[in-house]
């Protein structure tokens, strides 16, 4: 039940941020928060990360649902042997994937708004952040696990 709660909180925060942006800015509008470095910019993304596969919503949605189901099955079958970092990693990935699939199904696009102009040109959202955090946690766990195995 705790796991479902964590995923719910992540999805809620993602959807709340998208709702707020959707009701505050119009598509293409930007609001600087830290000079020219960090903006909130309303972008309707009809693709996936970095704007790839624009307009391929049906394929993207099917693949996302397959990934969500696969992660849930893997998590459930291995929940007793997964480390804390792995569990958190998979929960963050689920939260992000569910957050973005909600947008694709409900809106027909994903709302992006986090715009670090000082780093790159891509705009992303909290669901994307959750997925990246999840991947980083799983990689860190793998690195820690390899160090533990070498010590033994």
C-alpha cells in the first residue's frame, strides 16, 4: 500500500504542475524565474523525450502502457528481493510514466514546462524528472551492489 501511495503522490504532483501551467500560461508563453537561465515555458509535446517521434501518439501510448505493465509485474514479482534504492527507482519510473500517459490519453499531448535555458534547449515536466530520478537510483544501486560484491 505504501508503494501505491508513493506513486500516487508523484503522479499527483506531476498532474498538479501541468494543471497549474495549463491554467496560467498559453502555449509558447514563458515566464522567467532566474534571469535567462530558468523559465517556466508552456509547451505541448506530441512526442517523447527531446521531442522525438512527434505525432506518433498511438505508438508512444502503446509502448508506454507496455512499459508500465512490465515494471509493475517486475516490481511485484521481485519486491522482496529489491533493495530500497531499486524500489524507489521503479516507483519513480512508474510515477513518471503514469503521469505522462495520463496526458497523452486525456489531452492528446504532454504538457512540458521546465525550461533550463542555461543548460539546453529542451523543455520537460515533473514526470520526466521522476523517470530520470528513477533511472539514476537504479544505476546507483547497481554501482553500490557491485562494490558490495567486490568486498565479499
